[in-house]
C-alpha cells in the first residue's frame, strides 16, 4: 500500500513545490541545484550532491524531514487514495538530512543581497550558515550540533512570509551551542540573535512563541548567571518578556526599550538606524543598568500595574539620548 501511495504522486510536482525544475521528455533537472535529477518514467529523484535518491516518500522523509506518519498522510492527500491502518501504526521521526546545510549555504553565497539589506555582514552570514534553497532564504536551526530544521523566509514588511522547512516539528532553542559568556540575552527570534552577534553581545532565542521556554531547555542556561530578556518594543513584547522571565531559575531580568523609540522597534532596526557601536552602547549603557528582575516585574503586574515601567523607560531614554 505504501509503494502504491508513493507511486501515485508525481515526483516532479512534489519536488516542484520546493525547487524549480527544467527539462523535457523523461528527465527534469533542478535549476538552482543542477545535481538534483528527476526521472519521470520511474517517478524517482536523484540528488547526487547530497547522496539521496528515492520516491515521493523518500523525498518527504529524507529531504523535507517529515515523520513517516506525516509523510504517509501527505501522500494520501496528494494521491487521493483512502487512509489505511498503517497511518496510525507508523509514527517514527526522521532526522533532517545534514548535507542540506552545506548545499543551501553554498547556493546562498550567490544570493546574499537579502541578508545585506537587513544589515548582516558576511561574517554573520558565514557564522550562522545562512543559505538559500532556490526559493527561500534559510536560517539553520542547530541544537547540540544536530540540524533540527530550517527557518524559511521570503519578502519583507507586509509581504514577509516565514515558515519552517519541515512542518510538524517542535519549537527549538536557537544559538545555544558553544555559548561561553556568564550572561546572555534572550531575543524574540533568530534574526535578532544574529544582530546581537554582529554587535558583539551573546544572545539566544527559540524558534517560536514569545512566552515559550521549555523546562528541558534549562540545561542550556544553567551556566549563565543572568538571562536578560530583550523583546521587541510593543505590547506583545513587553507582556511576553515579563511572563517568560520567571522561567529562568531566578536568573531572569527584563530589558525595556527607551520611552521615545518607535513601536515594534528591535535590535535589528536599531543597528540599521544607528550602527553597531551605538546600538551596543544603548543596550549596555542605557538598558542594561535599568534591567528589572522577574520578581519585580511580577510585583508591578499584580500591585501597582505598569506605571513604574514608564519611569524606567524614561530613564533609559535619557541615557540613550546622551549616547545618540
């Protein structure tokens, strides 16, 4: 039944959802990845540079990283065949194929304008192995040296679209490997972490959810004396930072943006507007001395509200204006 499911799905249509193909008659070849070859007659693919070949099921599990259960469900949807008991019996997670990391990174060397426009340098791009699939720009999510997923991005502003390369996977911490500082900044997401790296400050994030920090991730922050939560300058960021601060084993502190800074402001925008040196000074000389411990944030929320927050942000603004 599984072979029938895989055989009913045209492999070129499936791969074409992710990569562009060209060719006529029996053979198709990837436009951006020319070692990717599709045999329409046998309904299989060969990706020579990463050493993978197979049918539609192999593409979904070995390349897209879906579990067998999710892959079979996707094949059923695409083929129109009915579900069988095998879909309930198989639920084995599959690793994301590690050679994709270098494949996308190498292609991305020719498509860096997207990252340059966001202020990232070649050093930052190389450090985080930022790449390009042929359709989307990708940020690799690596934990304990293992490739867990890619965060895919296209467009910007209102036209921005962000999604996970492999769907159905959990949220992961980002940039937690090889951190040697005694303190760390927790950011809203990977792009802010990359900006912090560029200005010379240690930072981590997770791949989704402002208030998400799983207990099993505490092993990554136990070495830090302090965790400074630095979210975006908006209501969601302020509330989310306060909620997550309590999850850091009494190490959590919240940083706030200066009172006069725009709504939805973040470290990446600050770096683009004021440069790396001034952005770092605003954080370390204006925001950091006014960090608020998680317990104090709780007291604000449950007793006096956030009126104290305005006083703190005003003081941060005064210090920031001296820097600017």
